[in-house]
C-alpha cells in the first residue's frame, strides 16, 4: 500500500483526530455482499471504516481502491488499513477522475462500488476546516485543501443574486434572497471574516432554531455544496454507471439530503427501466435494462444507530446490481 505523508492544513498541523463512524455499516455490507477475492472501490474513503470491513470480508486476496478528496482522510485511512498491505490502493481524487484513478490502480472491473456522500465528523468538528457554524473558523469549506476556491473567495466573487440562487437551489432556503442580502451587506461592511460571522448574517434573517435545526444549516449546506461542486461531481459518477462494474457487481450510494437522493433515485430508475416508448406502443425497441435493484426502497438508519450517531439520522442507502 502506498504510504502517505503527514499532511498539514494551510500550513498548520491538524489538532483534531480524524474520526468518522461508518454510517449504515451492517446494511452496506449486506447490500454489497463482499466475498473472498472481490475487487471493490470505496470512492469516499474517509477514515476507512467501511473499507476495513470490506477488506476483512474479501480476505485473503480481495482488493480495494480507496479514493477521497480530503488529504487528512487519506492519511487516517492509510494508518487504519496498513495491515492489509498491497490489497489496498489509496488515491487522492474526486468522482470525475474515477476512471483514471481506477486505471492508475490497474483495476478495470469492480465487484462493488461504494459512495458515502456525508461530511465527516472530523470535517465538521475541526474549526480550521470552516465547515460548521458550531466551531468558529475561517470561511473555507473545501473538501480538498489544495483546491483554489474557498467559501470566502466564492462569496466575494458572487453577486447578491447569484448567491441567493445558490442558497435557494442547494439549501432549499425559502428566505434565500434576504439571506444573501444580509451576507453581502456584512461583507461590504468588512464584518464577514469567519464562520461565526456568516452564521450571524443568516440568523438576522431566519431567526431562532426550530425543531433542533440551527437557522444557518441550510445556508452552510448550500455554500459547501457550491464550493466543492458536490452535485456536479455526483452527476459525473452517476452518468458513468453501470461502468465500471462487472456483471453482477453492485453499487451502494449513501445520501444525506433530498437533492442527492433525488439524483441517485432518478439515475437508478433509468438504468433499471430504460424504456422510453410512448404509452400504447405495441413493441418496445428501447435498449434492455443494464441493472436491477438490490432493494427497491432506500435503506434508512435504525433508531438505535441514530441514538449512537445523531449525524446519521438523515442517511439513506440505495443499491443496484449490474445485469448486462
């Protein structure tokens, strides 16, 4: 296995250990059904929790390619998975690079592909990463700290209308116009310098928390999605399916909000039912389906897991099997 160096973030040593509980672990393993000798890709490697169990179940000769945009995640996963030696290949990259990354790993056919689209606890809890309104930090929000654009530079280049569109589209915030106006006003006054300031700008419009949700949640989600082009990256991977799965290979995708889940559900439906004939057409000449559902309905988190990991509560897993 490639040995990764110790990374720093913006030149500073990370003071928060990378810790991320694998969501829906037992359900994911059941859906993927790893067996000895299988080849898997965990395209959101994170701390390596899912990958570790997959490698255990594919022993003694199964392989796993791990991909992540977050260098700190890769460092943590490399340590966790070191005992598996050359059975693991770890790569820094994003979904739109997956074909090249698999080729670099000399992998051309997968028995299973996993995506966990959630933000890690490390990213949320590490103030220096700037993901959360709970810990004051810089306006960063980059999943890949080598990427050029931060939340601060994105907010600075966007007009009020552009920002409002982002907050509405990606955060589904009904007060997006007013929120964007508040943010740009604070920026113009020189008072938008960190995540605490951003949260204040939102709270001035949205008001108090409701049903346990901080009023800044939707706006922070929207800005994070835009900074990292999360939906664009997801679309790139979904359009690639069912490649690079082998016949019988499975994909499992864990989503955390409705925008992601809607995209996954729509693409899966098209792969399972490729017919586009008008109603009443006597003979269907559409291409045959390339996949079938492993389970038609999304698998959700149990009450017990929600109690153990509150951040898992909105997770859903959907799965397909390639049939041709």
